C-alpha cells in the first residue's frame, strides 16, 4: 500500500511540474488547440463523403467504411475552362452531377457570408461562373433534382436553371437595412444559427421563402 501511495505521489508531482511549463503565450497562440476534422459533405446514399484536399484544389470522394478515396469529383487542374487555382468551399447537388464551388469569401456575421460561386458539371468536366451579377452571392440552395439553384444577391432571390444555362430574378424589392428576401438578419442568425429562409418543394415546382421587412427597425 505504501508503494502505491509513493508511486501516486511521484506521478502527481511529475504532472504538477509538467503543468508549470505551460505559459500564457503558448495557450493564446494556439499551441495546444485541439485538432478538428475538415468540413465534409455526405453523399445522398450515405455511403460516401466529400472533402477538399489539403491544397484546396480538389473535391475528393471518400468511402465511409474504409476511409479511402474512391473518386475525384472536381479538380481545378483538370476541369475545363477553370479560371482559378484554389477555392474555399463547396456544395454537391443532390444528384451529384454538379459541384458548387466558392472563392473570395466575405464573412458577414458569425455564420453568414457571401462569395463568388462557380459550378462544375461533373459529366462534362466543365466549369462555369454561377452568375454574371457583379454582387457576390449567398445561401445557395439546390432543388431536390439538382437542376436548379436559388441564391441571394443584394437581398434579392435569383434562380439559375442549369439545363438551360439561364437565370431569372425572383424578387426585386430587396434593399439593405429594409427588405430581406430568403436570408436572415443578425438576430435570427445569432440566436438560432439560421442563415437561410428558403426551400424548394419536393416536386421542384415551387420555391418558398420568407420576406422580412425591417424598414421600421432602427440600426444599432
């Protein structure tokens, strides 16, 4: 019993001496920050997931069961008419025939951001800019069949149709600090972690969205 007590004492003393080596600068500089997992997107069938490579140049398809790479969905070095070398994030359409890529990310609040979006047609290995609008886009939302994409720019909703390579403006009354279409204000985002208030119907025929009128709300 005495040996166990002495061993425990030595261990605690050793841990105490080791702990004294920590300094505030190391802690605030992130020397001991936990390692995380890169963002991933699950496949529709739940058997695979997609992740960016370490160089931010490709979207790789991995097998959940084995953890091994199964395919490359997008690669900036191999995609036709790709005008950029790296990107910051991506979405995959429900039918997995298109990859939505974004770059030039501009953070708005804790969760929301806007960026320049491009879409990659997997079957044709071809990259196209999502829109010719000068303003950056936010909260892109695929239709269930993956053939359409709704997004917000300057508080207005736009609809892109991939098969026809066209887009149309859904709302025209959006205005900063007044009318918000499809997106949320700071309070909704901060308190509920929600940034998107629009969704397609299951049959792809309708797009439901929330319009918020903040014209009478003072800015704080």
